[in-house]
C-alpha cells in the first residue's frame, strides 16, 4: 500500500493531539513506521503546496486582513529534530524545546471566514532569518506574486518593529499592532521629550478618538494614531495604526479581536 500526501494530511486533520509517526503507524495495518518516515524524508511539504491547495478556496476582499503570528510546536522530547530549538512559547508562557512556525492567515471579516495562506519555519541556525524577515518575505510574495487583495495587516507586539511597520506603510497598506508599554513616543509636537507609552496622559476625548503620536526613530513626518484599548479588567493594550483617519477606539478594539482568528 502506497503512502501519500492525502493519507498524511487526513491524519493531521483528524488527530491534532498525538500527531507522531509512531501513533500513525499503529493505526495503519499495511504501512510501517519506517515507510512513513522514508516518505517524509524524501517529500517536501512546502508553503507552495499549501498555497496551491487553498488559493481557489479563498473568498477575496479588498478590505480583508492579513494576520501574522507565530506558534511553537512542542518537541520537548525530540532534541535531535533538526529545526527544533529552545524558544519562548506563548501557550506555555515559558521557554520550551520546539519547532517555531510563523503563520499568515487571510481573514475576510465581512463574511467571517479565514484561511491559512502561508507559513515559514523559524530556523535561524540554518537560514539565518529572523521572524521579521520571514514576515517581510511573505508580504512581498503575497503582494507582488500572488496578488492577494487585502487592506490591513494585524500583528502582535513581537512584530511591531519600526522596520516592519514602515515597510507595510510603504506597501500602501494599514497595520494595527499593540506596542510595548515602554516604547518611546511623542504626543506634544516636539514640545517635550519622548516618553514611555505607559506615562502618556489620556483625557476623555483621546480615550474615545485616539491620539496622534510620533514613535522614536520614525522618519520626521511619519506619525501614527495610538489607541488605549481595554482588553480585560486587568489588561490594557496600546494599539498603533498608520491609518490616520481612524478615529474610533471601539472600531480598533473590534479590529484587534480579528487577530485572535490565528489562534483558531
């Protein structure tokens, strides 16, 4: 009996807890662990394969969102697996041995549907690339080669670097991302020194409409809108966007909720 991509993908879809080759082999009478192992060593399951299978399913929308986030696949008992390394896992709230993956999800929020459209394995020891570089490459590919329609990029604080934010701005796209509380900004039109975001003062007007600020080391004329968003009773996020026409904290809060689609 021949083992194929379809066999493997059906297994991953139906069994998302124990996805080891040993477990798979135990459920296939005519296929051994060694046969599956040889298949995976010789077969390249690339992001291109993902795109080829999903591109005709996407319901495109020029106002859609791209969501970038990363996940760590727990490999604490597989230290010798090549891409596996010790890294921080948000799910575990600590450093574990695992395979890092940077994900890109396309969200058509008007109809409430989303699709995984690209990913990269975070393996700096072999390719020397940072997560920021992986996101930049995916954006280039989606904009210039796959011609995927979207309006905004949603990402978390890990990706909210000056370089990536300015790159997205240069593409003519919007971004929405939370900034760390110690990020230095100026909301006084250069009348005062830069200060940490957590030290900014917020009156009722700014709480409702947001405020225009300049982020330290941004180009002189480049400013962003900053919103103070209540996430829960014990958490407040400061969301930055280059959409200077945005004037509603409530709308920004709804946009940020879309980012959690990547967790699904």
